[in-house]
C-alpha cells in the first residue's frame, strides 16, 4: 500500500499519500479528493500559481492511478479498448487518450506511456482508477495481454515550470538506467527529452520513470517512483531548487490547467459528453483499423444542437464558477444558452476566465454572452482556447 489509512468523522477510510508527513510539516491545508487527503494549498493559491509560471512548483500526484497492460497483444488490446491508436507510439513515448463508453461518452481521460515493446502504463484519474482497471480487464480479455493495477506501488511527483529542467539536471543522484548509470548522461538525456516522451532512469540506484508531461501549461516533468523513495526525492528537488521550487497544492493546479485550457474530468468531460463536444475529436482515431469501444456511437455523433465547449473571458473581478448559467443577453427575456464548467479570476492574465458548454449557435469566437454571477449578469466574450500559452 502507498497510502497511510486513516478514519474520517463519518467512519469511512481515507487514503494518504506517502508524502503526507512532508505536507503536514510544511503546513499544508488538506481536502478530500476521491477519498484521498491531498494538499489543497501550502501558503496561498496565488503565490503557488505564480511560482509555476515564473520558476517551478512541486506537486504530489500520488493519488493518480497507474495501470499496466502487458503482453504480446497489448498494442492491439489497447487499440480496441481506447479511442487512440496506441500501437502507433514507440517505446518511451506518451499519448493522451480517452476511455469511451459504448454510447460515445467519456469514462475517463488518460495518459498512456509505452514503457516496453509489449508494455504500457495507463495513468488514470484518481476517482476513476478502479473503473478504468475493470474496463481494461474486460476489454482486453480476448487478447493475449494482462492488466495489473500497480497504483499502490507507485508514487508520482511533478516538477513544473520554466526552471524545472535546470533543477532536475542539478539534482544529485540521477542516472540513466543501464550500464554506467552516469549523471552526465542523465543531464543530456533530459535536456533532449521531447514533450510527451519519457526515459527509464534511476535515482540513488532505484528505478524512476522521468516523463516530460504535465497539467499546468508549462514545461515540466512527472517522476514515477517507488512510494518509499518519494519523500527523499521530494526533499532533494526542494533543496536543489531552493526558493525557486515551491510546493503547490490542488487549488493552484486547477487555475494553472484552466488557463492552459486543459479539461478536468467531471467538469469538461463526463459520460454525457462526446469528445467532439469538448474539442477532443482529434483524440479519437477513426482512421485506425478495426473496431474499438464506442466507435459506432462516435461515428454517429452527438445529437443535433448538442452543446459545445468554449472559452469565455470577462472584465472586472467577478469570476464565473462551475454551475453558473450562461445567457445570450442581459435582459429578463434572454435565452439561457449554457453552463459554466470551470472558472476563476486568472492569476496570470488578471481577468476572469471560464470554460462553458453552450449552444452551437453562440459558440463562435467573439460572440457576446452573459454569465449569471450570483444574480448579476456579467458580460463575457467567447475566446479561443487556451487562454494562456507559454512563450506566446
């Protein structure tokens, strides 16, 4: 087990990260997330958000699920089980994909790493870990492939921000898996590592998968390591980076991904939403050979007039929040045309931003809409996603 079990006031079992002791010592505030007690913030949401945009932030993502699919037909099995063509990625490559229901809705969004010729690691959202594992077992059953839920044997630490590469290169103890295990080789390898690629490395002699992936809109790395090594790794990265590396909680992670236009399951994605509605039609590989779960429904498409996801920007300081209604006018006779799925006052841009599902006839970039913010109609404009793009 990677977590230290505890008991909530209702008597249910909670799960704690292998880094729980570190978070509490740092004065973190906690929230329940899919049954896990996870840090929501350490100092302030704004400070942690700006740290990632300007230097580097350190996140504990050990609540995520890691499910391994291995066997001579693992590629074919995943091509059938998932929306993407996983057989097309090479060893050391990662791919964003979707686990679809047969009716075309989204069960979960995933990142899949090919970690060997016949081995893949599927990273699932914490709340969907068990559902994803069960679905993968059922869907791969006709193939010569086995599915193992290894979530309890893996901790995940993310180092995100423009200084992430330099900090990782300077951190002691890293090497490349294999003969030599040379730190200089590691420094060169991570510098050459492309986005959505990963390398098998070591840290203090123990295996660690180093991936150039993330959920913040910045450059950065996600490090998959044994739970018993997570605390020492976290502390080493903090000590190496000094004031440039700030521990960050789930609150800043949410505003960072919102600015980057990245969907969050349960908000922009759900079993009631087709990928194309959320702007993810490109993720579904309709050109791949053979059938895959959800293909017939995807080819048919959502119902005519189904809402589509858009970005919204507004002036002032009153941020739209999830669940707020969207209208095509400010008057009492205005038509309700959608609903906010995520929203915040953007720390980077200084004005409110939101994502919303709206009627297709008002979804064109530049369209003027209004959001009901606690009884007041706030003017908003449909804006292309993402709101923020590094280097732009």
